[in-house]
C-alpha cells in the first residue's frame, strides 16, 4: 500500500472537516484548500493539481448546474404561485399527519427509480416546504422519509444507472436485482426514513430557509392540485419514457432510430425540466394573474441561492476528482483483494471505502463491481447470489454521504442546515439505509 497516498487522503479529509466544523471556514473555500492539500501531499505535479481541479469542476457542473438552475426556477414559481401550498393542503386532506411521511417515502421510491436523485429531490422539495409551513413541524420530519425513498431507489432498484451498470459487470440478472432491490429497500427505507426522521426532527427543528423561499403575501386564487401534479409529473413521465426506451431492446419497440433519438432528447432531464418551466410560467404565473415582469423578478431571485449550491457542488467535484486522480480509491480497494472474505462482504467493504473517499455513489458502485467480478467468478454462485452482491455494493455506495458528495450539499442548502446538522441527519440516514440493506442482503445470501 502507498502510505504517502493514504496519509495525503487522511490529512486532506481531516483538514476539510476541521475547517468546516471547527473553524467555520466557508465550505466552498475549505473544499478548494482540501483539494490542493490532497494533491500536494500525494506528490502530484502543481500543474496537474490545477488541471484536475478544473476537470472536477467542469465535469460536475456540466449536469448539476443546469439541473439546479432549472429546478430553482421551477420551485420558485411553484412556491410563489401558492401551488405547493395548494398541493400540501390536498395531500393533508387525503391523509392524516401521521401518514404524511409514509406518503413521502412512496413518492421518493417511485420518482427516483427513473429519475436521477438530484433531479427528483429538486422537483419534490417544494412540497416538503409547503408541508412544513402547513404543519409547523421540522423540515426533517417530512424530508428524511423523502430522502430515504430517493436514496434507496437510486441505489437499489434498476433502471437507475448504478445498479444497472453493476448488474452488467457482475453478470447478474436484472429481474433478480429488481426483486431483491424492492424487498430489501422497503425495510431499509422504513427504518432510515419515517422512523429515524421522526427521531431526528425532534432534535433538529428547522423551517423553510429564508434564502430559498420568500413568503408570498399576495392573495391569489388557489391553484388546482391536479394542475400542480400534472406539471410535476410531466417531466418525470418524459424521463420514465426515455429510461424505458434505453433499457428495453429496440426490436421490442420496433421503432426507427430517429424516433428513438427524439425520445431520448425530449426525455433528457434538461429538456424535461425546460418543458416543466414553460408550463409553470403559463399555468402558475400568467394564469394566476402574474405579469411577465413579476415572473422575471421571481426567477431572478431564485437563482441567487442556486448559485451558492452550484459553487459548493462544483467544489465537491474538484475534491472528488483530486482523490480519483491520486488513485486513492483504487489503492484501498485493491488492498483487500488478497483477503479471504466472501464476495458479498468484500464488495460491500470496497464500495464503502471508495464512496467515503471520492463521494460519488455511482462511481463507487462501478469501481467496486469491477474489483469484485473476478472474485465472484472464482467463488461461483447462483443468479440470486449475484443479485444480492449487487445490493451489497449499492448498500456500501449509499453509506456515509459527507462533504465530498453533491447530495450532502443539496440537502445542506435546501433544508437550511449547517454542516454539523447535515452530518447528524442526512449522513446518519445514509449509514442506516446502507447498514440495513447490507445486513438483510447478507442474511439472505446465507439462507439462499
């Protein structure tokens, strides 16, 4: 093992955490300093450090910046039109307050199967705001169940990219992965979502952040909940159709490649969210009596907090890229290849280590799958066992979301938490979700 590289990683992560948690250095600046420290201590050439940071920022923001910006525009109109409040009233009228977190779990599970975690969170977070305003409870009471559902579907259930890629690398049957992903994901979500959310919301009582949403004092005619749900689910529907066309063979659809290309274009998160924003501009803005100048001002203000979220996410991407380019994740994972542990335990440890070091759940899943595949081949195992190894990898890659993960900063800013509170709530949720998922998978592998 390269001990210089190991020390570089540990020291840089320590500096990052101390700067943010102890000295209250702005997270964006702390991430930049930690990135440079890791590169210098690992022996990277100075110019390579800068190039790596630039690549990390560019690769991360190429997708996230656009999605966060479009989501901010959409969420602002949904809130200021009274649409989110109208939908919250409708939801609470259909269910008791005690059942609302369970509705958030189901929503998160369903929405995040075909939609990226960040996209689904940004689309649905205004509903959490409205529910919090309606009830006065902590955002975490509703937010933790939603996040648990989103995270579980993102990691455990195809056709999300991570489990699909892992299943392909390990030669696991997607049907088994879907079945086990649902069976294991549901109890994991129940414990990490509604149960843990009820507990942590009593410890951390936070309301809607002032910098995200402004209270709308103007009287407006109520927006139909059906219109709100239609606008929200149109982009989701388009992305579902796109995912379906990608993962089902062309022969089954019997369509032309040109038509397939247009489906992929329309169902891309960028296009789908643009369509949602145009619908919101008309139905939630113009139809509700807003002038074009009013909408322009609302959208302009919404991009201010989005800018901070984008910068933090990009800085996290820099730190991640530095750690990837040093080879830290690969070094630690390969150090375990001589161990005699079974594939399912090895796979979990690998994905957890890579996840903690470099941040991205999908990268952790794909990296650990590549390292586990030879071990799984020599070990043997039925299709069901291979699928459980996929879930074990997903469990490890879901755990320990912290300051080098873009999801950490999305939760941090959209819920108005400080870094310590985010670790206590969101990071703990991912630990519970991953541990429960792996524990059930391990038990099932022994039984099967």
